[in-house]
C-alpha cells in the first residue's frame, strides 16, 4: 500500500486521470451490465446478446490501427476530453428504447460509442507513461487496474439494480453523466499531451492520405519487428477470443444455468473487483521485485484455471454463490495479468509510436473479441453455454504458459531501439 500512496501523493496529473477513469468506467459498467441483461431479457436470444457485443467491438476491427495514428498526431489530452463529450452525447438515443422492436437503436448507439472509444483508448494508454517516472510504471498500471476494479465493483452492482428499476434509459443517463465529469477532470491535467513527433506541415488531401498510410505502416512495422510487442499481440489475440465468449454468454450463464436474476448477474459481475483490488495491491508492491513478464504469465495461468472452475462447477451443483466466490478469487490474477501486460507494452514502445502500437493492439483485440462474440452467439445455442465458456478459461491457461516460455529472456520489458523512423506529421487539432 505504501508504494501506491507514494505514487499517488507525488503525481497530481495521475490522480486526475485515474479519478476521471474511475467515474467514466463506473458509468460504463452500469451501462454494460444493464444493456446486456436487458437485451437478453427482451429477446431471449444469445444471438441478440452477441450482436449487442459485436456492435461495441466492430469499430476496433475497422478503426483501431488507424485511430492510433491520430493518437500520435493529436494532443492526447485534448483527444480524451473531446471523446468523453462525444461519448456522453452518443448515449442519448437509448432513451428511445422501450421494447424488443427498438433493439436496433442499441446496436447503432454501441457502434457509435465504439468508434469514439477507438480514438480515446490509445490516447489514454499512450499518455500514462508521461505522468510517472519509469520506475513507478508497474505501480501506476497496477493502480489503474485497481481503478478499473473499483469501477466494476460499483458499476456492475448498480447496473443490475438500475436496469431492473429504470430500464435502459436510466443506465444510459448514468453513463452519460459520468463521461461529462470525466472530461472536466482531464481538462485539469497539466502534462503535455503532444507526442514526440516530426515537424508538422499543411498538405493536400492526397498527400495527407499518403502520410496517414505511411504513419500507420510505421506503427505496424514497429509492432511486427519488436519481439516483445509481437509476442504480446499474439497473447491478446488468443485471450480476447475468450473475452468475446465471456461477454456474450455470461448473462445467459447466470440466467439459465444458475437461474439468477438481473441483480444476481450484477452482483456476480461486480465481485471480481474485490479480488482485483487485492491483486492490484500485490502487483504494486511487487513492481520492483517481480518482472512484468512473470506477472503477465503466471497471472494468466491462474486466471484461466479459476475461470474453468467457475464455468464447470454447475455440472454437479447449481447455485449462484460459488460463481460469486470464484469471481472474487479470479480478480487477483486478473489484476496481475493486466499490470504486467500494460507495463510490457508501454516499456517496449517509443513514445512517438505508442499511440499507433496501442491502436494496432485495439484492432487485434477487436478482431478477436468480434470472432469470439459471434462464435459464442451461435455455438451457445448449438453446443450449450458451459462447453463454449470453458474455451475462455483454457485459452488463458495456454496463453499464460506460452508467455512464460517466450518472454523468459526478457524480464524487464525495456524499450528496444526504434524499428522505424516515424513518418512526417502534417496536422494536429
């Protein structure tokens, strides 16, 4: 805990960014839990659940890598502010949804929100190393993971209750308010959001497109040539397929396998945060003694093993409480995995390329989650919910073991020499 307080006490900008994230992610969890459960309750279809999640992740496939270019070109802090305001406004059409006939509005809104997030996420991830010294980076990422877990704890529990009491309109308004507050806090950050980049100049539209393609190619070449980044991309690809499966089938799992209510679903989704908070403390304390690659590898193995237990126990005993206990336990390795992965990505990438690499990461994640989501939607009805969910846990175990083997020669994740020279940047808002 002392390591956490040291970092927070000395870094005002980090406190502001984390506070903004806590508020907006709490709203996101309210929306996510409320929407997924309500859409499934309205339609009774795992395919509809899959389409709900696919609407969120399709933009990652189409725009993830391209949006990363702009995270390196634009002021990252300003990008985050504008994105938050657009995200708030984009939720308002959900007020029109009152029954199964308007479910298409949910899909359209989530598609828009997903597009905006593609510009927000790489900007946020690329800005964080500017806010703390390198030796505090693992601790800062661990604290960021704790913020996510606190948001999950509060938002998931509230999402089930709000969805039951006020429907989709209530969860939409709650999330919109969180984005507005988040934008206000980020506006107070003093650190520069501009990336280290080349000179800027005006040019014709054709020249701008050419330079955009060159910048995108630079980032993709970096990711392909850097061995640690390349390995991490493969890890994200494998585990994100499982996350797509989990996101699609967990609500049907609670409703039909465990016979739980919307409040039970919100509770089970929320309590993982309890273990995540504990895991964040462990990761922050171990940041100076344990390599980021070990945190990632062993965390993923343990995460997958516990998930397998959660998904398979109803074969012999049906009740909600074991799932809740398992979700608390799995939060610990989940926090270790997140802190290790983010630190390795940040340390292994130069600042001038960081937005593009995180954009490429988002694209890989989006392809994998979309594939997992669509497969889960159809296979959940054909093969059953439990067998398909078990793929998620097994994928984490295999991916974690692979990371321990392939990253054993790199225990620090320090940045390697540049793999390419950044293309000229020609405009910035």
